[in-house]
C-alpha cells in the first residue's frame, strides 16, 4: 500500500515463487475453480522495494504454542482483509506499507513430534508454552517454583506436628493437623477453556500440514510517530483472527528490510511460527468483488469475467468478429463457416443506442463479403448518413461491383418492387401460385371472408401480382374476357370465371370492395404508388443479385414517410427477399432488420417467424438490431426467444435484457454481472456451435471501425448512379399508371 506525492493511493498484490515452480503455479491457477480467470503479470523485485531510511519493521507472531490455532471462519470472506486494506486511508503522501508473508513447508514428522509433546503437556493439565523465553513466562515459572517449595515445607511441617502429637498423646485418638497450602490458578488454561473446549480449529490443526511462516511488516514514513501508529494499525487488523491463538506484532531490526527487498530470508528462528494451510488461507485471501468495488479508487482490478473461448470460435477460417482478452492476451474470435446450416442461423445484436451495435454489424457484413463472399440485404429504415450510418459505411468499405444501392428516398426515380422476376427460377405456374398466396396474405393480413381471399389469389395469379392489373381485372369486364382467353393457369381461369358468373354487378362489387380497399392503401399513397404500380423492370433482378452474393442496400426514408408506409414497405421487401430465396436463386445471404419495433406488424412477425425457422435450408438468415425486448411486441419476443438465436449482447441500461436470457448466460454471468461487465463496443457472445449447441458465453471487443481497418472511398456517387440505373423517371411511371388504370 502506498500514497504518492500527489495523494494517489494504491494497493497491489504480489506473489514470489522460484523459477522451477513458476510454470507449475500458472498451471495450477489456470485449473483452479475460483482463480482460473485471474490475470498474472510478471513484475520486478524493484516494484516491491522499500528504502531502509525512515522505515520501521515489525513481525507478526503467534502469542501461544503452535498447536493452538487462529480463528478460521471462511464464511467471513472479507476478514481480516477489509481492516488491512482500510489502513490505506491513513496514509499520507510518501507513506508506504509493505506486508511480506513467506511460507515454507515444515517436515511432517517433525511437526508430529512437536505437536505430540505439546499435547502431552496439555493432557497433564498444563499449558504448553512457546520455546522462546519471555519475561511473563519467567515470572509465571518463578511463581510456580516458589509455590511448590512452600507447599513442600508445609508438607514436612504437617508430618512433624502429627508425629509429635501421636507420640505424646498416644492414649487418645485425635484428628490430624492440616495446614493450608498455596495454590496458583492457571489463568491461561482457564482462558483457553472458557467455552468448555478448545474448538475444532485447534483440534484439527495437529492433523493438517503446517508451514514455517515469516510475516514482516515494513512501514516507511518520514514521521516516526506515524510509523509507530501505522505499524500498530496493521497489527490490529488481524484481531478478527483471534481464536485460541492470536497474532501480535513485535519490533524487528532494520536489516530485515534488505532481506525482504532481495527476497532472501536467512533469519535463524529457533521458535518458528507454524501455521496450518487453513490459517494461511485466511491470510492470503484476495479481495472479493465487494471489496474490489469498495476500494476501486485504490485497487487496480480486472473486473472482467474472463473465460477461455471455445475452440470452435478461434478458427481463423471463420468470419472475424472481434477480440477476446484472456489472462492478459488478446486473441481474435471468429464465426465458424464450415457448416452453412449453422452459419445461417439467426442473430440479434442487442444494445443501447450509440453502444456500437450498428458498427459491429457493419464489420460483420464487410468481413463476410470480403473474406467469404457472403451477400447481405440491408433493409435500412434508419438511413443515417456518413460514417455513423450503416448503409454508407458498408457502401464505402466495399468494391462498387459488390454493391447494389437502392435508394427508395430518391422520389424522382422510383424503383420497381414487383414480384415478376421471381418466376424465372422455378416452374412459372408453381411460383405464380406461391406469389399469389403471399400477396393475398399481405393485402388481407387482418382477415376477411375466405371467399374473398380465394378471388384475390386467383386474380393475383392472372395479373402476375401486379396491383394495378388486379384492380383493373376487378373493375373491367372486357379486360377480364381478354385475359381469360390468354391464360393457361386453371386456378386463375376458375377465379375469373366464377367472378363473371356472379348474378349481378352489385354482388361483384361486394366481392371486389374489400380487395380494392386494400389496394387503395397502396395506390393512393404518393410514396407507395410508383413503387408498386409501375410495370415490371427487368433491371431489378433480386434473384441474380442474391445468386452473385451482392450486398444489396435498400434505403427507406422513414423520416419522410408515415408509419403505415414504412410498415408496408418493410413487410413487402421481406416477402420479396424470402420468396426470392425459396424460389431457388442460390447464393448465401444475410438480411439486416435494424430497430424492428419501428415497423413491426402482425403480418411481418408471422413472415419473419417462417424466415427464422426455414432460413438455414435456403441459406438466408435474419440479423436483428434493437435496444430492448420491451420495445417489441410479446409475439415477436416469443418468436425470437424460441428460435435459437445467436445473441450479441452489448452495453445496455436495461437489466431486463440480461434477465430474459439468464438461462443461456449462466454459468459465466449472472444478469447483474452481464450488465455490469459490458462496456461500449463490447459484446457478450452467446453463440451456437456447428452442432447447434450454445457454448460458454464470453465477452469480446468489437473490431476497430471498418474505415480504420480497410481502405474506404466516399461512394455517394454510386447511390445516385444506381437510382437512375434501377429506377424510372417519376413522371413516366405516373403517366403509365394512369393509362393502365383506364383500361
């Protein structure tokens, strides 16, 4: 313990071992249940030196014979350490307190002979003393000698008096004369037996291994009075260990300082202090987490829960995720890529705003693309610009040929979001049927009569899922007849014929009304109308892009749109992406959902549930980024919790996040520890291995920001270029929609 000239106080713990025992000690600590997480740092003996000038020396020694034990109550985990550490509050600038404890194994047979002899004395109703002569012991021995001599004289006097009496008065019987004797009570024995017994600590010590112990206290201070005060404070710190034995501090010569500085203990002690392993355990206890927190201003402690990373996450052939510090060494961690079924299980980055979850996802996307050619679809409903934005950061870190940048916020060049492109990957009839089903579910998500849904599904097949064409077929009899003659799909033909066979125009209007009402939500929205209403654009090739593992950025200007439009577009894009994947387009794709609570709907949750469960077999995995489960609906939370998600838990002010996941956080972390441990740009990894089992959670540091690790370029021109390449002029789109609506 020390206090420098700037009044900065510090407590440090050191352990000195021989060179031959060094590796063994590290191995033992590595395999110890409690200490295996401790970080060891090699230090020089200069770090523990104390200058002999202005230094006082004391030694802690047992006051009674070695067979008597200190109090060893291990349920009191902070005694005597708290009192000892509290001495640092008394230090003034320039003061230093150093406690040197040296333990040397004592021969077992030698200890047995010594203990047996001491117990023999005890069993004869005497108290065994230490071998060292002390004034108190000398006085006590002299008193016993005088008492014994007096009592012998008394015995002789009694014998003489009784003999004379019997000789003179032999004719009559009389009582013998008894003279009182001196008696000194053994107060030491009475104190030891005040509880009626010696106690288990002392009774068991004779059967335990003992160590020759040297406990030196070095106090450095320019003020002699302060040195005396501090040395007494250190001695008083061990009062809590007082049992049938106790430690008292005795002054020692100054030469002990050099001996301690050089770790060369050559003092000849004919009355060594022998402590059992139980007693030593109380002396060398390290600060508990509570003490570390209490003295955090003076104690440099590694409070991070460190565990050895499972080997499956250290294979450098995987996707680089960050670094783990374990026992002072930094090691990279990776997501294994050997098994695509497990690689494409869902993931969730859960952290407070500005805690680094977006940048962690950016690193993940860039690493997956650059090193493993894995594509990603970023549905960016946040669309923050610059280095802090997800879309811009990814775009600027990748080659332009690897990026498709679709900016739905460029209202001058709306992009086609229809489904016709999907039909080229499978049987046209089968895929049209599936598209029709999904479009029906999308439009009729809140439920209507079954018959209305049947009509909508048939009309969607006939119109190739074109919303404008569906509306025209519902309202234009001549167009229906024309399409009927051109159709080859029996289900679509049946739907149109049955609609035509309804008995009156009013009945047809009744069937069409709920469908048209839902179509109007799209076609009367200034943002959605040009996206859904324009004709098929062959430049929009979702299947081709995903097959080539492109990184597809879809910018959704939620700040400019109403919540209904954002929810609609997110639901639709999710449908497009998943249908494209299950249509057999190939490729490997991640799909990013940032802050899903902003656009969550029952229909989207239902569709995401299918993606969560079926995604791995189609090589697509959703990745979610959010702050708190309380922001999500209960249905969505239940879906996530039951889907075997790989969790990346960042810094979070909400304990509820960690409490909900306590089953997978244990045994490494409690919810409270997890919340306390994670700092900004750090995450707790709760990941599944290649066999699908959750592995031991561990804390890792996210990599440096992507623009610090890779050459980046400001590619804003690419965003503008792709708007014109993949979009159409707004006036042309609206003109075409008006013409088609009049058919």
